[in-house]
C-alpha cells in the first residue's frame, strides 16, 4: 500500500503552479506507478471528442489507443462518472484486454476545476483483487486536488 499522505505531498510539490493537463497527467502517472508494486500499468485516457477516450501519459507496457465510452472498464468510468473497482477483469462484461496479463483494475473519472470530465485514471494489476476502497478514495482525493486548477 502506498504511503498516500507522502504521495499526495510529493505530487502537490511537483505540480505546484502547473496548469498544463498533459504535464500533470504525466507527473501523476509516474509518481503513482512507482509508489506500489501492485501497479503494473498506470495512466490516463483523455476525452478527445464526445464519447471517445484516447491514450494519454502512462507508465508500463503499451495501452489501447482508443476506447469508446461504451466499451470496457475505462469506458464505464467515463460514461457513468463513477469509480470502477474491478477485482476480476474476466468477470467484467465487455472488458477490453489491452494486456492479457491484467487481472484487476481500478479506474477513476478525472474532472477539471469546472467539473467537466477530461479523462480517466486507469490502474491495472497482474494480481487478482489488487485494489481497495482505500486506494480509490485516496487516489480520488489526489486527482481532485491536482486537476482542480485546470
């Protein structure tokens, strides 16, 4: 489990004064990815047009380039605006296997300061049931603080 208070403080210091969305996404993906061995793929999918997510900054192996809102775990998070905590991706209807090694996933909607959806933050793990409600809660707080100024 990451030391979430320390992680939040590191991201806060690195992101201080930054308003470029891609720079913030790249920094957050890197810091979160390296904070815990459970995180096999960590990154963003950006809203680039209505109903479409495209790959953004990430850490790990390659990801899917385009995900429609009506497909997969990332699409569900974008479509519903709700966190998707998936302990077994094989049991998730319509899961998109960008990497065959992924066993569990956590996807959080990312909103800007005006409350508009700008993307989703996707964490994949090769371990089943790798993510917790605490992960979701702590990461949601970091995302809210980081992207509130864009």
